C-alpha cells in the first residue's frame, strides 16, 4: 500500500491555522505547533471574554450612574430603587449615556423620580 503524506489536506489545514495566527509574535505566527497552541488559547480567551465584556460594561455603566447620581445628591442604590418604584423602564446603559451626554436631562429624570418615589 502506498504511503499517504496528506499533502493537499495537510497544507490546507495548516494554512487555515496560520491564517488565524496572523499578527502573533515570534514563532507563534509561522511554526505550526506553536501557532496551534496559540490559536487554541486565543479561542479560550475569546470565548471567556465575550461573557466578561458584558460584566465589565455593566460595571462601567453603574460607576457612571453612581458619579452622576452623587452630583444630584442621591446615592446609586436609592436612584435605582426610585426608578423601579416609579416604573421607569430605562436601563443602566441608556441612563449612563444620558448622564454623560445631557446632564440636565439626567437631573430632570432624577427629580421626577424623586417626586414619584418619595421614600427614596
């Protein structure tokens, strides 16, 4: 039986792998075994960080809201409580954007919520 060296298929698989490793440094971009390890590890990081990104953005929005709320003399937790009590359906992302782009409008929202939820 003739020896199969997998010429075409191996080359195609290798080229696909090295394409994914473009931009990596040292031997991780052109040595197949090192590139395979690097690409696998990059995939693990990418999968994990797609979830971590959501956490980090929420954390950022909360920090922005907390800073904007403190300017309006209300704590973040009291603001969120008042928003829930007043049944305002604006999420943290949009609220933080309003707080950055239009602080007066954010102040108006806070004042309106304070009036509707006096316990806060």
